[in-house]
C-alpha cells in the first residue's frame, strides 16, 4: 500500500509542477488512485476481530 500511495503522490507532484503527462501516465494515475480507494473501502467493510 505504501508504494501505491507514494506513486500517487509522485504523479500529483508531476501534474502540480506542470510536467507533460502522457495518456498512459494518466491511466496509471487513475488506476493507482482507484486501487487505493478500493483498498480503503474493503478495509472498512472487513469486521475487526474481537480482542481476547
């Protein structure tokens, strides 16, 4: 997960500093953001184990 978040931050920085972004890079950014979003949603839905 840490790698995905770092990759998303890097891509946002590229856009923020107005470096050229290709269509493939845009798809990669969208896929990474969607993956982080879906992971966080799945983690919230999973019931937490009870402490013993």
